[in-house]
C-alpha cells in the first residue's frame, strides 16, 4: 500500500522509476495481490497512467485487466476502473489532446495503435461475450464504461465485432435494452453504439428492427421535441437511416407498422420560419432524407408505390408541399424538400395529380409548378436549387402522360393566356435566354414532356414562335434548328457548349420514334448540310461531344425516315454520309458519346447531381435513349440499299409465314378450346351418372327398409294366428251368449270379409301392374344391352337386374302376405261358426269381451296392412320410373361418347396436318436464311439472339450495380 501511495502521490525515494517499470510493478500487484483493495488500487493507478503511457499499459496490462473482468464480477468499482483503462488504450478519440504541431503521421500511428489493441482484445470472441454480459449490470460505473468500450471496438474493427455479437445469444437484445435505460447518458451512448453496430450489416439491422427499435426511436424523438430537439434527435435519425437504407425488409416493416404516419408531425412549420437553429436545420435535413429512403428510385417499384400511397393518405405529402410554399425556410432545407417531394410523386399518378393542384400563396395564386420553373430559369438562384427544381419537374412528368399533355398544351396557340405566366412560356423563355444553364435545363425539361409520348411530339410541332416584328412566326422545331445552324454568337462561345448539347438532346428526343417530326426536321434545307459539316470538321475536345450528338441526330433521321421526302430518303442520306463524312468516321463520332465521363455519371441515377454547372451536360433519360439507338443506327448506316431491299423482302416473307403460323395457332387454340369444352361435358355427364347411381343406391336402401317392415308384419301376424286358435277352444266352452251380441259379431265378421275381398282385389291390380312393369324393364334391359358398350352401362344393367330380382322377391312376399291374410279370414269364419250351435249355453261375459277385443285388434291390423301395401305399391312405381329414366340416360351417354371420340380423332388429324405444315414452313425459312448467308448477309439464329439478349441484360445489371 505504501508503494501504491508513493506512485499515486508522486513521492518516490531514491531514483524515480520509469513509466514502464511502474506499470510493470502495478501489473504484478494486480496479478499477485490477494486482497481486493490492493488490486483495486493497482487498477486505479493503471487507469491514471493509461492515457500518458498508452502503449505500455496496453501491451503489459491488457491480459490482467481482462482477468479482472472475469474474476472480480462482484466488485463494481474495480470493474469500472478496468473498463475505463481498456477504453483509454483502445479508443483513438483522446489523441486530440496532442500538440497541434504533430503531423498526420503521428495521428495515423495512434489510430494504428488502437486497431492493434482492438485486434488483441477480440482475438478471443469470449472477451466480447464477456463485455456483453457486463452490460447487464445496472451499476452506472460498470454499464457506462462498458458501452463506451464496445463502441470503440466497433469503430476500430466493425466487421469482426459485428460477427461476434451476431452469433452471441441475446447479444443484440442486450444492447437494445440500453435504449430503455432511465439514465440519459447511457441511453445516448447506447444510440451511438447501435449506430456503429448497424453499419453495413443487414442481418443485425433486421434483428434490431424486430426488437421494437422503430417504436423506441420514434418515442425518443417525440420526447426530445422532434425537429426542435437536440443532438439526441440527430442520433436517433442517423440510427433510423442505418436501419432503413438499402434494406427492403426493414422498409416494409416500417411501412406495415404504420410508422410513416408518425413522421407527419415532424414537418409542421409555423408562419414565422426565421431564426432556425443549426441543430433544427440538421434534424429536419435528416428527417427529409429518411422520407427519401422510403421512396428512393433504387427501391423495388412495388415497395416505392406502396410508400408513396401511404404518404399521400396520411397527409405527409401535403405537409411537405406546405414547407415547399412557405416563406423564410432556409435554402438547404428548401432544396432538400424539393428533392423529397420529387421522389414522393415520381411515377405515382395520384400524387402527381395532387402536386399539379398545389398553388403558391401569391396574389394572384399561381401553380407550384410555375413558381418552381421560375426559380429554375432564374440565373440568380443557387445552382443546387435549380437542379432540385429540374429533378422535381422530371419526376412530375415521369410516366405521367396527363401531365405531359398539360405542359405541352400551355404552348399551343389555342390555350395561351396573355394575362398569366404558364409553364410553357417559362420553358421557351429559358430555352432561348442568354444563360446557358437555363438553356440546358429548359431543353431537358421540355424533352421530359415528350418522353415516350408520340402524341405530344406531334402536338409540339404546332407550336409557333414570334421572333420579331414584321416577320412571320416560325415553329419551335425550326427555331431550335436555326439557333444550331446559324452559328449565332450566343451559341458559338466556348462556354455555350452546354446550350448546344441541351438543344441537341431535345431534338433527338423529339424526333426519335416520330416519322412526322423527322419529316419536319428534314424539310428545312439547312439542317442536313449543317449536321454533316459539324460531323466532318476536326474540332477540339469540347466540340467532339457536339459532333457525336449531331451524328446521333442524323442517324435518327435515317432510322426513323419514312422516305416521304425525295431529296432526303434513307438511301440518299446514307450516300451523303459515305461521301462527306465516311461511315467509319461517322460511327466513331457517334460512339464518342457513350465514352464520355459525364455520360457514365449521368447514367447512374435519375437525380441530376453535378459538382459544378459546367459539368451539367447529360440527362439520365437521354442516356437510356442513346444506349437504345446507338446499335441500330450503326447497323442502319452500314447496310446498303440492296441489302435493305433483300432484308425487307425476307422480313415480308417471314411476316407472311408468321401470319400463317399465327392463323394455324389460333385454329389450334380454338380446337383445344372445343376439346376442353367437350371434356367438360363428358365430366358433367359422368357426374350426373354418379348421381343416378347414388339415387339407385338410396332406392335399394329404401327397399331394404320395406323388407324389414314386412318381416316385422310377419312376426305380428304369426302372433295373431296363435291368438284366434286359443280363442276357438275357449269359445266352445262359453255358455249363455246373448242373441244380440252374436248378431253384432256376425255383422262385424261380414264387414271384415268385405274389406278382405276389397283388399284382395287391390292386391290383384297391383300384381298386374307389377307384371307389366317387369315386362317393360326386361325390354329396357335388352335395349340397353344392345346399345351399351362401356363399363358404366354394364354396371347399370347389373344393378337393374338386381333390382328386378328384388322386385320379384317383394312380389312373392306380398303373395305370401295375401295367403296369410286368407288364413286369418278362414280362422275367423271358423270361430264364428263354432259359436252359433252353442247359443243355448251360457257364455261368460268376460270371455266374450276378450273375443271382441281380439276381433277389433285384427280389424285394425288389417287396415294398417292395407295402407302399407298401398304405399309400397306407390314406391315400387316410382322406382320403376327412375330405372326407366336411368336406362334412357345410359343410351344418351353412349351416343355422346361416340360423338366425342369422333371429334377427338378429327382434332388429332387436323393437328397432325398443322405440324406437317409448320415443318414445311420451318424448312422454307431455313432455306431462305441459307440463301441470305450465301449472299453475304449476316443472319442471326435464335441461339445468337438469345445470347445477345442475355449479354444485354447482364450489362444492364452491371450498370445498375455501378
């Protein structure tokens, strides 16, 4: 302890030990001391020396400090000292205390030292895991230095530390708990830690997002005052940008969680927007970037469209337009707001329509588009603001034919309003102003109004311009070409290359894929000589780009020429190129466009971003047009007239053959549809047959139920037969029977006989009906046997035969029932005859009552049997009718089946004929290709075309990745 006090107090007896010796002794004390207080004092001393003697402490004490973290977990104070010491030797931020006179090499050496110690620490992944476990300690003196140490490790070796945390169980979840810490220092440093953790690691970004990061961060932003908040809001926004940028999964989760709606209050601004603090400007700038991340053009079209729809529905777009039209907003915020609105409306028809309806708060009110265009063509406005307005106008017209028509309509004579400024007037004014940047922006904006819209290209040919008093008006196309061809001083200046490039891009976009516009362009006799003269001249480096664009314009005149002008047909223009310029020279000048550095930069993304106005030469959409036309123009120039005629003849022949093949394909499709329809009919009939079979099965079950009822009746009749026989023995012994009672008994017996006779008559009628039905069923069965040829008909006949046998058995049962009924009547008569001779004897009154009850029960039973017999007869009649219907259906099915088989055979025969015809056509096409190859014409096979298409797709993917 005295030694430690001496080190700390700076009191040393004898020679003063060096820093390395002191650190060595402290490390030995940390390793060998058994008392916790001694180790704690030694670690405290190492902490105080770690900044001055960073190298020595890092090389000698790191292992001992890590051992302290592992063994002394119970003492928070020593843990805090150890973590602070490790942070001092690993972190590079403290090097700012160096003398300003030290050079950059010393700073770089210090950075390398921190990276070296970081590598030493993370060589064992368990060290990072140990540090993560220490972050669970709630003690401030442990948790806060642990957060700072892990942040320093991530700054020095981000990828390796991210890998360890990613595989550590609950590693990311432990770090997310820092955001819920009530101590703001730890929470704020936790934000910085998560910023480093989520850099360029999509897997960790997803885990953090699904740990409710969006909810927590938005809550913190709201608590801190949104855009008026401090540095904490900025840290939250930076973390949100890390989570969302280039991460489609998190973007979708953000949208599905309805977090876009929570962004709307951020952009609420008041009437007085003066005096914004620098922090508020920074916060609002990051908020706008966050909106742009969700609707960036590099995202998938579906996800972008969904976010654009949500932003319009929740009112976020309306809030951004309010900022756009507000006064007093700082210039950089206004510029970023314009860029944000541009991407929110890009390609979304609903959002574009809303933006077209926004008016600026002026007197009189003007559309927002007009106000923005006024800023674009005003050379006093900042360059970045003018670029942002141009991007906004391009996004407004992107895939918006309705908006394109409205812009072009403001230039037409019938819609021009002299009392108001329109978008078309501003574009024309900028197109012919003295400012080259205004010329270029106006030309590109007008070209976007014509992009992929043939109707507006033709409509723009009607625009007339008044050049000066006393001269007739000229068309807009002619005025553009006049400025190029006249060699005016405004254009000929060295700094005006930008103007000519803009006009040439406008003309190329205008006349491409529009033969009428090509004819109007060639109608001016000065245009073609000017283009050939420009291409053939040997000019400087700056003029070579203009020559390339002139070559592109002349090539478009050849490729889209409909030969309506005799002096400028395709052949004559190609002859002119060959004589005046030379084909190879022409192609070389044309290819110079794509080799230009600024062309490659403009082709990367839609937003026009340029370091300086002089480098603003190419438009993104124009680069697509050049890529599309360069190859076809080169081929068109190299082809001779004879080759073109032969190619046209071959094309016509191939088109004729294609038409024939198309007709036969349509015929095959129709036949396939008919076959499919017939198959559906067969399936329908099969299902009907199955339904009938199920109906027959139900009838069989009903018959079985009737059979069971008959068996029950038999048992009951057997019991009744036993009862009258016993009654006869008793009747012979009855004496004293009254005459009136006997008379009544005789009447009842007589009535019973009549009823029995009537029942026998009805049974006879039913038997006759059953016999007739049996004969009809037999005839139907014979007819079905003669016509049925399939397995389904055979099964039906078998079921009919089984049903016929069941009907016969049922008839035998009815006959047996009749016999039993007659036996019952005979026994009843015998009982009445036995009672007459014994009239003089006395009969017991109780016995007579019993006999009467038995007779009444027999009468009731007879009536019930009559009703059941009648119902059974009706059921049988219905069954026979259903069987007859089934037999007729089978015959119809067989007929339809034969018809279908005939149709299938005919269809197969027709398909075979078509295949033969297609083979002949393929042979003819092959022979024609051979003839073309024999004539020296290059003919591409299908494999070559597929390979070229695949190569083009790979090139497009590479460009998109760049």
